[in-house]
């Protein structure tokens, strides 16, 4: 019996670059792609020329440096995509511009229709450096409920929106949330934590078709910044269907690893029934869309994080815990036994301590678990003993410098300088051997290189340099943002470095980030991005045949 000779390997892309940093070894000068994978690398620019055929796209990019595409360990792509459907107040530079956009939206809406804004705004972008007031929202859209969410844990709502949600001056705070009041007891329109969802639940939801279109736009915007994978930080089951539609229609420009929300408002039996009813476990999906696991929320954000000591801005407030530890332990034990990974939002040091209690109890009941099964999301504040417990327990941590970058001034006001200087001490985590993965959590496309710059300088948008002693070097920051997230996603054999056999996710830059001055990194963007061997961002046509 004879065999036909094997077909010679022929590349779809041969890219010759000034430098190719695999982040897992020595740099290369050329890389070959076939289908969705990296199939060859060489230390010389012409070392793969014999693998090029008539159909090979040869890219001479001696002026560019290639890196693995970034993998964001914690970002809300669904919310960032939904933002494209809402009033774009994130573009406003003043309160007047903000309320003017609300007025314009109301003018084109049906009488009494809800006006919902993008979540991507922050008062530090406004000239007045303050929130719009409930009175200003009322005046901007008379007769319309207005909801202006700012990120995932805070919002300001108009009187009509509060009324529609059944909230009055005597309404008690929901579990894990706070309804804001003026000194005279009237509602001030601010909502924190669970109170946000109490009102948001009355606003109309976007259609699945609209979400799919939004995901196409949103994912393309992230790909244009060099992102190849996003661990989607929290969705519900309807949103998972939208993701599946987007994947089926090839609208996703980045890989997505969703986390499914399990809310603290549920009883233990209800939460377990929800999880059992999913009919799946972590890892279900394909290379483009694969379920990461479950998402729980232990406390609030900067305004509601559970702290060991009271807030500097309010000595009567120490934040809130959303979950009863015994209930959460029972839910997590059941989930882990069914093959689920769990990521839990914990911002304040009291939340981190309580979460460690829960995770340790889970391990005590089910036994030792693989790394990155039980994950702490954020851990903005932690003490040395908590960090040691996390490392000893094998609990990885996702870290997001953009939260400090974006909200440093707010942290200084709410938590005080001493605690804010200690936010996300990456150097101390790494010295203990912690498993870390870097991301953003900024609810809008955020330049990964600004994040790298921030990790290496501790620079912020408005608060200057905060905690400079906790800065890490650029190479380490890049690894946390690529290989770190690949390990978090249990895909270290398929993603995270430029290595033959791994998926072809690459970003090309006009300067070498490992050799550049730090000041040149913050605004650095890629010349092109490839995900799965597919050009998802190529404004200059460098990858065209």
C-alpha cells in the first residue's frame, strides 16, 4: 500500500517584523500563520520564506513590533456594546452638554418614554467635576424617566424614573444598595449597588437583534485597540443568547469568555436551581465563544465597597456585603461540584476577607481545586494577611489598574490617601507568587497600552501618580495581560504567547513597547490586529494580499 506524499506546509500569512515578542521566550523576526493557528516562527526575517506559496500573503513589517493580542481578564463587553445604543453622554464635557444630550433624546422619543444613557461616563470628564443633579435631569426631560448609570454600581435617576420604580423618600434601602437623600430627606436621585438594579429593571431592554449589532460594533472597537480576548464580566441568559447569535453571524471581532450572573437576591435554593438548570459547565463552547463560569458580587464599587474601617468621607459608612457567607458557601459548593468556575467581585478589604472565608470553606468541603477555579475579582483593597491567604488557597486575582486610573480622585475622597495608595499592590501580590490576570473593567473600549503604562507608573487620569512603589515593569505587565489571562481562562496551551500550535492572535505596534520610553506607551495603538488568523483591524491595509 502506498501513501500520497504529504502536502507541503504553505502559509496563509508570512509576517516579517522588526521584532516579535512571544513573551514566552526569545524574540523572533518572522511568524507564519495557517488557518486560525501559528504554525512557524523564526529568529531571522527570511527564515520562513521556503514555506510561502502562491497564496501566501507576505507582510513586510520591519517597522513594526508584534505582540500577542491582549486578553482582558475582566471587562463588560455587553454593557460597552449596549452603550452604543444609548444616549452617548460619555462624550459630554460639561453638565450642560450632558443634560443637552438628554433633552435631544427626549425630543425624539415618545411621550413618557424612558431615556437611558451610556454607562461609560464619569463626572471627572465634566468641566464642573460633579454629577448632574436630579433637578437638572428633571428639567432636561420633563415627563420622561431618565436613568444615567455610571459604571456597574452607581447611577443618578430623575424623579420620574424613581417614581416609576416605586421609590419614594421613605423607601428602605435594598439589600446591598443605597438610595440617596438630600439633607431634608428628599431623594437626591443617586443610586448605589442594588438600588441601581431596582430602578434599571423598569427601563425597557434592548432587543436581541440590537444587542447583536451592538456586539459587532463594540467588539470591533476593542479589536482596534489590540484586544483579542475578553472575559465578559457579567451577563444573564438572554444576553448569552445574543452572544450566540453574534457568534453564529460572525460579528464578533474578539473571543469572548462569558460569566453568568448569580444574584445575591436569590435564596440558596433558588441560586442552586438556576445553576443546575443551566445544563452546562465551565468550558462549554468553542474558540470564539466559551463559557468561563459564574459571577457573584460580594460588595459595591468605590461608593459601596465593604471596608474594615469606615469611609474617610463618611465615618458612619463601611460599605455593604451582598451575600450571607453561609448561603454563598452552599451555592459555591454545589456549583464547583457541577464543574463550574466562580469569579466573585470583592472591592473592599472586608469583602475580600469574607470571600476568603467562603472560598476556604468551599475547598474544605470539596477538596483541592485546580488553579483559577475560585477567583477574586478586583481585590482593590487587601491586607498582607489576606494576600497570603489567597495565595495559600490557590485563589487567583483579576486586577484592573484602569479603575484607579479612572476613579483615583474619587478613591482619595472616599477612602483617604493611605488606603488609596495601597490599591492593587501588584508588586506585593507578585512577590508572594500570586496568580494574577490583568484587565480593565472600564465599560468602554480602553487602550491596553494605557493600562500597561499605568501598571508601570501608577499614573491616573486626574489624581496624579498614586502609590508609585507598587509599579511593575512593562514586561511583567504585558505577561499579566496576555499569558495571565490565558491561564485564568484555562487556555494557556492555546493562547497568551506567539508560539507554534497556539491560536494566531497578534497585534502589531509602530514602536517596541519593551524598549520604548514609558511616556510613549500611554497613547500607543496597533497598526493591525489579527484574531484567529483573521485580520480584524487593518486600517492601513498592511495585511491585504
